[in-house]
C-alpha cells in the first residue's frame, strides 16, 4: 500500500511587504547617493584649492626671484565681473531656498525658483564674458600670455578659474533641465552640491582678485 507524502505549501510574501522593503532600499540608495554627492564635491573643492595654491605659490617664488618683475594695471572691468559673480551666488541661494520643498512645491514657486536659476546662469555668462573682455583690454595694451611673467600668471589663473566657472554653469543647466523634466525624480542633494561648488567659485575668485591686485 503506497503512501503519499504531501509537501508543505510555502506562502509567498505579501506584496505589501515587498513594496515596503523595496521602498526602504530605494530610500537607502538615494540617501547614500546624496552623501556621495556631498563627499564628491568636497573632494573636488579640495583638489581645485590645491591646484590654485600650487600656482599662486609658483607666482610668489617667481616674483621673489625675478629682478624684472613689474606690476600691470588690472582692467577695471574685473570689479564689475566680481559684482556679477557675487550676485549670482545670491540668486542661486534664492533658488535653493525657493525649491527646497521639491517635489511638493507649488507650481508658481517652481517657476520662481527656475527664474532665480536663470538669473544665476545669466550672471555666470556675464562674468565669463567680462573676463574675456578683460583679456581683450590687456591685449590692447600689448600684454599677451608670453609677454612677461606677470601677464603669463594673469592669463593662466583667470583662464583656469573661467573654465571651472563654465563647468559650474553646465552643472546648473543640468540641474535646471532635470527640474523642468521631472520634479519628482529631482535629487535635491545634487542641487545643494552644485550650489556649494558655485559659492566656492565666488570665494576663489575673491582670493584670486586679491592676489592679482597685490602681486601682479
């Protein structure tokens, strides 16, 4: 006489449990991504600081060992450029404050935040265009990259800073595009990291302007 052995029936986990666990995993990933954004921007800021510190150290050494070191007259437009960059930090901070509650922010607040972002981008372009105009004014005085050590350091330092500002403009444009495309998928930590980088560009420029005024 044969006997039949019945296997115990395994009850599948509830869909609600799966959904909760999945949501928790997603939240953990997003939290980690936010931390990664902050850590990454601090690493980038440290690297940029070290590179500019190396260039300014070389400037000090070259000035101390050169008998032919002569000061150059800085183009007055640099002060207008400085004002534009400082104002862009203020407008970016307004955008960050306005969009802090995304994705639950009301539509009119989103439009206002995007308006502040557009103002920041416009001021960033004004700064870059002003730096190019300063180069043009120096060239009109006969000062080029290889004219003398002073002009060489001026062009190198301002060009490096300008390239980093352009990178910040690209990052802000990307953030703005993501907000427009999908508010729900927008990651605020990325915006905050970009804003931190942009503010750092303003502080770095103030330092460079001081070096240019006192050493070149």
